[in-house]
């Protein structure tokens, strides 16, 4: 089969690799669409993945075309979205229900071959069947949505909160959509990319700007969410949190990124600084939300490109063009 392969830091190709075979409790998925994500860029830089080469792609959906001998939950022909999380279920964090912090954490498309290929293998336990009305070519959006759901789990609901989101890429826009549905009084969005920022306006944000300085809110915001991973945005956001407010680090930064905090201010104003890591008990809920129409795929997916152009798609994503880019084998 054909697959994208990150061979070494900075080097990605499309090559012929061996066809996958399912284990006893695994299925083979004929991939319909695979989304590109900031994590893929980190892997390309040599971060996250334990070893290279690797077939990337942790946001994917498709049709089951093969099942292991002990699989009864799905059948050939079923359409599924795949949770990429692979937890060991044995370490302390798995045993206390925090599998996203697993000491032996792995993920499809990160540490084992993923969905940027014609076919991918997944544990049957990670597959969620899609209702008939959901276009399987759109369902690659479920995985990033499940990360956003996890982010709002961490925030624990803030009815009446005034929210500020840094970044109007796919994840920032998803956080906007969820903020609107979790009782926010207002949701402001910042981005230096005018094209992306216009999408936030289309989706109904309260205010859109290139900088928080353009917004009249001297006391700050109850909830500040970084969806960029950018050091300058993070540093600015930490200074925009209102008294008793929360800063959520949602965007994925490079390992070397650093920001400065003010311990006295955190103490004196009872500010919470927290993070949200990947998916935790949120994938099925995200699939349900997606099926209910919480996102409009026509807005979120800006480009569909063939698998053969995966290196070009990754470069386009790196340059900040478009919103969600998916490759279609």
C-alpha cells in the first residue's frame, strides 16, 4: 500500500509499505480521510515519536475492511472513526483513570503506524461506529474535537465566563464552538492571520482582533485559552487572566518554549494555570457531538488533498494556509 512516511527529522516522503494485518482484537481500516495536525509537525522535527521512520496520521476515519479473529463489535463494511490513544492500562496513571498521562503512552500515528496511508490498523476498542448521516470523509474532525472536549473537561464549566482564545486555527475555532455551548457570556478570539480570524467572526465570536490591546478589557478575562503553542501568545495570555480566572495551555508548544509567571500575582489573585493533554474519556462524546452537528465540516475543512501530495500538504499546513487540511488516500 501507499503511505506517507516521516523517515527522519525534516524528511517526509510517500512510499510503498507492507499491507497491514490485524491482530486478534484489531481491525484494518480503509482510510477515507486523515487530518493534519500540529503534532505531525512536531514529529517531523523529531519530537514526540519514540523512533523514526513512522507513518503519521492520528486523525482519521474510514471503512472496516478486515477484522481479527476475536473481533465481534464491528464488521467489514462498518464506517468508523478511530481514537488514536494507546494506553498501557497498567501504570499508576492508567489505574487512576488518567490514561492520557500514561507512563507508557503511545498513539496511532505517533508511535505506531497511522492513518496517512491507504489502510491503517487499530484496536477494535478504539473504533467508534458512525451513524449513516455522517460523511466518513468529514469524520477526521472527531479526534481534534475530542481534544477540545477534554480541554473543557479541565475547565470544569464556567457558566457566565468571559473567554479569550489565542489562535483561530482548527483547535481555536473548536474551542470557540464549545465555549458558545458551555455558557460563556462572551468569546473573544485573537490571531495575527486575518484570513483565519475572519472564520472566527463567521462562527460568531464576540470580538476578533490581532491583539488583546485592541480590546477594551482592562480587568482581563475569566478564562484565557492558548490554542497556538506560540511563546509570545502564551506570555501575553498569562497577563490577561482576570482575578480568580483560569489560563488553559491547550496549544502544543515546542519542547524549548518557555514563559515567565508571576508567583505573587497567582497567589494574590487566585489564578489557576492548567493544561490539557490529548484525549481522555472524550472521544465517544466528541463523536456524538459531531453527529449532532456541533461543527460545520464545510467551514472547518479548508483543503482536501490526495495522499500523494502529503509532503506538500504538510508544508502548506506549516505555512499557516487554510484551516484543517485532510489527505484522502
